[in-house]
């Protein structure tokens, strides 16, 4: 099976499909064709997502299927989440820790706001 080409081989920029053709009836569509976020994942990330879905999100089963450790599964999951454009859970935890530190008086509201701005 051929690996999907998501990035420009010359500059590394994102490739966008502009033409689709039906092998059966030769119908062709041209234009700026929207693509799924999943197609932006690397081949390795796509394989991980497939294994994760087949395992129904059970990390122990993903460990066994891919022969990787629990921390590696979590790391790969965070990488996929980030590649899809979502904030990884780790970042969200840091935000709550900052807010908790403000609440406990360990840092000022100004310092907390500065830390939160750096995460954007």
C-alpha cells in the first residue's frame, strides 16, 4: 500500500487536494476540496489511531497490539491530539494548577495571568 502524500516533498508545506476523479465513470471534481483532519496525521499516527479505535480506547489493549509501554501510548495519544489541533490534556492540567496556585496565594493573579498568556 502506498503511503499518502500529505506534505510537499520540496518545502514540507501542507498539500491540498484540488482534483478528485471517479475510476468508474470518469467524473472529475476540481476546486479547493476540504480534507479530514485525520488525513493530516503521519502514517504512524494514523496506525496508532486505528489501533486505538479497534481497542475501543482501552490503553492496555493498545499496549499489547503495538507492543509499547503505557507511557508511550499516552505520549502518542497526546501527539495525535495536538496534531489534530486540540490542546493536550497536560496543558489543561497546567492551567488548573496555575488557577489553584492563585487560589492558594502561592502566586499573584498578575503572575497567573502572565503564565496563562504564555500558553496561548
